[in-house]
C-alpha cells in the first residue's frame, strides 16, 4: 500500500482540488445561465411592453390625425402633421366649417366635431397655434358659428349648455343640453376672448333666449314687425358676443404685451438672482469672513460654482470686485485647474461677485457648490425658469434691434385702438336704443333683470291661461271650442314633427308648446319676457363696454411699454446673459450632485432603493433635455454674435462657444452617470443572487 503515499497522494489531492474547482465552475455557469434566462425574460417583457406602447401611440396618433385632417392641415401619404396650411387657407377652412353649422340634423354631433377640430388647431405649440388663432380672428368664423347655432334647436341646446358650463344660473335645465359640444365651444372661446367667464355665460344664455324667441315668433305666425324686432334682439346679442372676442390686431398686440411683461419679470428676477449665485462651503460663515483690498482670495466663479484664485480690487457692502489671477510660470502640475484662465479658457480679467463667495486664500481649495439629492428638483426648476427668462429676454433683444418693428407695432396699436373705440360707440348706441324700447313697454307683471330661459307660451300653459289681463273677455262656448281645436292642432303638428324627425328630415323648430297662434294673455307674457331680456342684455352690454374700455387702455399703454423696454436694451441684454450664466450654474450644481451619487460610496445603496434610483434617472433625463436645449441655443448664439456681436449687446462669440462646449461636456457626463448607475445596478443584482457552494 506504499504506492498510495508519496507522489500518488499528492496526485490524488490535485485531482480533488481540480474536481472542486470544476464543481464551483459548473455551479457558476448554471447561475449565469439562470441569470441569462431571467434577462431574456425581462427583455422579452420589455419588448412586449414597447410594442404595446407603440400600438397605443399609433392609435392615439391616428385619432388626432383623423380629427385634424378635416381641417385640411394634414398632408402627405401618411397624414403627417405638416403644418403647411397658409393662414389664408386656415381662415377659409374655419369659415366653411362655421357656415356648415347652419344645417344641423337632429342628434347631430357636428358642433362637437367642429369645435374639437378648432381646439386641436389652436392648442398646437409655438407658431402653428398662433397662426391658427390669427386665422380664426381674421376669418370671423367664431361669430359666424355662433350665429349658425341660433338657427336650430340642436345649436341652441349647445348655447344653453355653454352658459351652464360658465356657471350661468338663468338657463332652463329641463330642456336637453348638449354639454359635450359646449365644452369644446367654451375652450375655443377661452382662446379667442379675454372676457370673464361669467360674462361669456351670460351672453350665451341671452343669445339662446333671443334665438328661441325669434324661432317661436316665426312658427307662431307673429306679425312681420314683431319678428323683425326679435331678430334685432338676437343680432344685438351677436354683436355683444363679437365685441367680447379679441380683434385681429388686438390679439397680436396681446401676445407682444405678454412678452413685454415676461421680460420685465425676467429683469426683476435677474436682480434678485444675483444675490443667490453662490453658497459658501460647509463650515464657512458668510457674514464674518472679511477681505481687504489687494488680498489674495478664493472666489467662486458664477458660471460653474467652482473656486479659483483671485485678488480683491474693491470691497462694497454686499459685493466684492475681484481680479482673476493668472497661473504663475512655475505652477505645480495639476494645479492649473485652480485658475480661471487655464481651467476654463476664459480671458475675463475681473468680476463683481457677492461677498458670500469670496474667502481668504488657504492651502486647501474650497469644495464646489453641489446640489444634494433632496435639492435636485428644486435646482432644475430654477434652471428651467432661468431658461425661459433667457428665451424671453433674447427674443426682446432681437426685436429691439430691429427698428422697423417699432413702426409696425405702433400702427397695429393705433388700428386696434380705433377698432375698439368704434365697437364701444356702436354698443352704446344699441344699448340706448334698448333703453328707449324699455320705456315704451308696459310694466306687465314682475320685471326681472335675469335672463328668461322659458318660452312665453310655457309660462302661459297649455290652457292658454296666463297672467290676468286688464280686461278679461267673458267666457263663451265659442272661445272654449276654439281653444280645444287649437290644442288638437298643436298635438297633430307635434306628431308630424316627431315622425319627420324619425325619418331624418329637418323640421321647423317651434320649441314652444303653444306654437300656432297667440292669445291675448300670450301677448302679456311675451311682453314680460322681452322686458326681462332687454334688462339682462342692457346689463351685459354695460359689462362688455367696460371690458372694451379696459382693453383700450391696455392697448394704449403698449407704446409706452415698448418705449420703456427700448430704453433698457443694454439692461435687457445684460440680464439675458446673466440668466444664461445662472442657468449653467444651476445645472453644474445638479451634475455635481449626480456625479457624486453615481460614482461615490453610496452608489450601491442608491441602486438598491427603487424610488431613489427612479428619481436619479428621472433627474438625469430632465437635466439632459435642458442641457441639450441650452447647447443648441449657445451654438446658435455663438454664430449670431460672430463679427458685429449681433442683437445681444455684450455677447461674445468666444464666450458663447465655450458655453456650448461646456454643455456638450455636460451631456456626455450625464450619459456616463447613467451608464455607471446601470453597471452598479447590474453588479448589485449579481452579488445578491450569487451564493457560493458550501465546502465540505
């Protein structure tokens, strides 16, 4: 048995070690195969979800395309939203669709479909939506559509429902109301008018009542003069409704006024932001750090939040002017990054910064400002607000640099003011005429300022008995017989109307239970209704005229606002550039925090927390979109400022190019952080699932 000892024993031990290693390798391969199967399942599930999402998006796209194609806005083989329709073509489409509403079959969805298509056009972002709104105003399609709705019972139900949508209480709720169509109509009115919702609701209710009264008069064979009077009432309300809508020139000026107000807001925000450009590192007291003229200091560069060598030039109460130091010839290797010139390639010699971001020089460089995980969203909100301000201020600089724009805008303001003044004068004349008519009407019962929504014959009742007449006729068998015959005729007409409607035929709308003729008591009720209508319409006219006066004042102030803005061109340009610096600063702080989270010691704990990981990835995605947008703006601005500097006073093409380069680096850094999180997450998954075999 000696052969089992010596070399044979060593050989046996080697075999056992080899078998153990093979066993471990086999188990690892099995675990890897299992992980691969799990990965395949995840990929298959993700692919299935992607296909389902794509199908859902395709269905939604087809729905939108189908709705917008009716406006003639979609062109191309696949119906892509080309947005190539000219303003003239859009205006013609709006007007044609408005006039088509004159013929609406019972239970038709034409009003809803029409106003829905209009909303799709008006709600498009940027220039297409603005072009559609201008085309709607120029075509006069909305007043045409409202007039068309008054011609049918279906249309009047839309008007009454619209009044209810705006909160109007003076509407007959017992009648069928088309709330679906009304919601889309109200969305169109919201885009086309700046009038209060309550006033728009009152006008829609008045319009529905006036249209109902005219339709009832025609079906009941009123005298021609009476029909003309009621028709005039309806046209008066249509005039009020049209006056409540913005005019073409006014809509354009309103957009410019909003831009001016946004610019003023950005200017004020820039002033307050100057005091918030930096934060001292942990452990430093902002109030007690004292610096003197000529002292060597660490100063925080506004653009990236990092600290660089500088020398104090002047000291004020809240600010310090520093001169950025140049690196010495014998600067130590690796310390070039402590100087603005070598680290950023920026040749700026001096800057004025808050005292809080100037510290006495020390051997250790202060840590840069970093956004903590809890502040990522807040910092991105600030960056996006600064980006919007930069956009508004830059647009203002471009317009202020174009002298021809002032004359054009001035002509537009004058034209808008003339139009508003003429409209106000016309409404005043109509209101005074209505006041005269009110004086000639007998009191006839209770007078009310509310809008009457019920038909006069509905107040009278089916028996013809209404408010007592001053001199009642004595009852007679002949009167009773005629009334009975009249009710039978009305019932017969109703049956015929219902049969025609069931066959899809349009019938003359009476909307009144007693629609063939009027009794003496009916005349009294009609007088009472018209009095209430005139009182309500006169009150509405006064409100519309007050709105016109406010709009005239706003338009008149446009020239002054434009002039004030023009005198601040340099301040606007300076604020625009300051917004860009502060935007980049906020993004730098967010990226610094993301980098620390993805590459620091806490990355493993981050990826194991589902909510934190989702928040980090969401922050990277949101920051990436803003960085991409900012990079494109800087590339364009660098090209615009090449040579004469362009419309942005003080802008330097080299500075813009450096900013664009930095945004490009940020984009790459965000991609690297995202990859790092994925790698750490993968490693964490493998380590949590791997269990080495027990040795024994």
